[in-house]
């Protein structure tokens, strides 16, 4: 079957059904205890959903099989609906345990001092082992440095109650705060636990483009690069103020927070993410290549970073890069649907912003066939569906020229679409459909009541002339079905569709045109030649409709043609 997550995926409902079935069978033979630890670490939504499922599971088991016992460990948040289940709040039961733990840890300190400090720590711990442990570490460090008993006691008393208060104080007192927070950011938001080897590169490499370190070799030669894992472990503990530890995982040592509450603190209090809201941070500052943070995040697809930046009150949502592209244009060009949606929801977004080529977000979405993005943009009230690029082309032109049938259909449904808009060469979307020989798209355009089938470009050509000159038989046939078609139209060189067909020896097309009763067979070009005189003599008879001439007429035409040459 292969590896899960690669060759196949777990389905939650299937897993739940399989577990329910297995439990029902096992309960017929023996008692089952189910232990679930740290439910809160799965997050509020998942924790609540898990408890709801377990209650449904208990309700589905027949009364005679109720030998099923569940034990859940969870902090007080999120609040879980456990019904009438027995509950044990550890912080109300473990004061003696904390006291014994504190006294044991302080056993090497002077007995009188240890007893007094232990009482202070135990009384302020409020049943939280981690708080007590952190204070013991602090007290022992102070004692090792020769601090007085009064100083140690004052430090413990000044420490806020609760873990978040302790963590915040540690962060405020970090000696190398920028380096510490940089390292903690990596540990907190990495997709997997980082090894000590990886973290040494984190400290040595600076993502700032203005950094003098431009290569890994330079980074390895810098003062920040730590050569051994032993020293890296010491550096890890020092920079994190003891909030991060190194543990063995498989064949390597990785960094992890000493407790889940540490990660919760950094995420929930936004200590690591809040700079975007600080007054001294310039969110619109540009790097060496002219990109703002928003422009770069939109390009790279970092949704959470874009969301954070947009929360800054002075963010320039329409800032442009060196090619005139805004964050919206960059997100669309990379197909980042979620970021496009996020940007479009913001006030002040310029949906019609054009880059240096005159192309809007809609142009990019059309050219890349991003149907979902096209739909999203077209739903915006202030969208300019007829915006033109530097060549005078609209989004409809691009969709037609690229044969994007579904996109063309979507654009044509817009009430204010200008189907006869012209580019810088005077061509309409109809010309582009004809040039590409796309009959299906041509039908879509011809079905519009306001289509100008005889529109001329700067050379005086119409769609019919264009189709004839390119030899698109199916396109010519479709155009000739229209009652409004001008079959005798002249271009700037005095050519009609029939003259064009005869000159280029498009026999089948010439026959199609000659079958139209109102075709002018005597029209002359700028040199005075009629369609007949432009055809090589031996091809006359093949081009004339069989029903239109007699053998005598055909012979006469050959004589006339020879006498004029």
C-alpha cells in the first residue's frame, strides 16, 4: 500500500468507525482502559471534538458491555464538557508533593535557608510544578553566585504567579534578546523538531539581505558559528533562559520547549509576532531589490505573514515592486488563492492596479487559467472588466487568444463587457478568435447580440478577410452564416474576401464565397484585377461552382484570361 500520507491518507470517519467496531468486540471479552494524555495540546477545536466523539462512543455501547473506562489529562483550558465524569484538579491535591520536591532540590543549600526558601516557593506555586521548578533553578543560581537569603527570597516574591508571568519576565531579562527570539522563532514555528546541527546554522546565518555574510562558508567562519554539539547545547540553554532543552530523538539531539505551556506563551501572547504593530517598525520598508515585506510574503505564499502585515494600521497594501506589480498581482501570478482572497477582503485594495505592462490581476488570472481566481476577481463590485494593457488588449483578448473557453464564457457573462473593444492595431476579440481558428470560441462571440462582425482593424481588414487570408475554412463557413456579414468588404489594398481567396489559391474558400448570391465577382483590386484575373488559368474551373457555369463559359474564361496576359 505504501507510506501513509504519500500513497494514501487516513480518513477520520473511517478511523472512528474502525475504533468503535474494535472496542465493541474487545469489550465482550475484557475491560478496556483508554488513557489520553495532554488533550489540550491538540488545540481547542480538536480537544472539544475528541471529547464529543468519546461521549458518543460511550452512548453507543450496550449497557452490558460498559467495562469501558476513559482517563483524560488536560489543563483547565479549553473547557471540556465531560458530563458527570469524575474530575481531579491536581493543583488542589499536590501541595505536599511540590513541598517534598522543592525541599529535595534545595537539600544542598544551608538547612535554614533552604527551609525558608522552600516555604516561599511552595506557597506561591499555586499547585503548578513547572512554576516551582523554574523558581528552584533561579534560587540555586542566585545561591551559587553568593546572593543573600533576603535577595533570593525577594527574587522569588517578585516573580509573577502563573507560568506566563514567569516566561514573560524571562523574555524581558534575556541578555541577547534578538538572538534569543530568533532562535525561539525557529523552534516554535518549524514543521519538525530542529537538531542542534541545524540550530547552529540558524544562529550563524542572517536572513537580512544587508548582512555581509553571503555564503555558508562565510557563515561557518563567523563568530556566531558554534563548532560542537556540546557547546551548542550550552548556548541553547543560555539563549532560551532554560525554556528550551535538548533531547535525544532517534539518532540525533533535537531542541524542544521544556513544557507545552512555553510554546503556548510565545504563540498566544504574540511575543514573536507582534513587531508589525510596534510604532518603531517600518512595515513598508524595502529591501535591496525594492520589495516590501508584504510584496515578498504575497509572492512566497506565506498566508499567515500576509495576514499579520495587513493588521498593521499603516501598511501600504498597494505598494509596487520594480515591475509595477502590487501584492495582489504577485499573489495572483503565483496562484496563491488564499492570499488573493485575503487581499481582496481588505479596504483600500486596488483591484484594477496595472503593472508596467498595463496588466491587472484579472489579466494574470486569465493568462494562467486560474478559474477560481478569475471568478473571485469578477465578483468584485469595482472591477474594470474592460481595462487595457499597453497593447490595448483587454482580459477578453487574452482569454480568446489563449483559447481559454471557460474563461471567455465567464467574462462574456459580465453585463458591462465591451465585446467590440479594439487593441492598438484596431483588432477586436473577434479578430483574435479568427486568427487562432478557434470555432468554439468564435461561436460564443457571435452569439452576442452586440457583436460587430464587420469591424475593421487599422489595415481595413475584417474578421472575414482575416479568416480567408489564413485559410481557416471552418471559420469562414461560420462567419458566412451571419446575415450581417459584409462579403464584399474592401481592405486598405482594395482586396475583398473573394480577391484574397483567389490570390492565395484557397480553392475551397473561393467556392464557398462564390456560392453566396450577393458576392461581387467583378470587383477590382488597386491594380484593376478582378478575382478571375488573379487566378492561374488552369485553376479557374476548379474554383467556379459547378451549378454556376456551363462548359462554354469555362472555355470562354480561359480564352479571356490568355488574351489579357
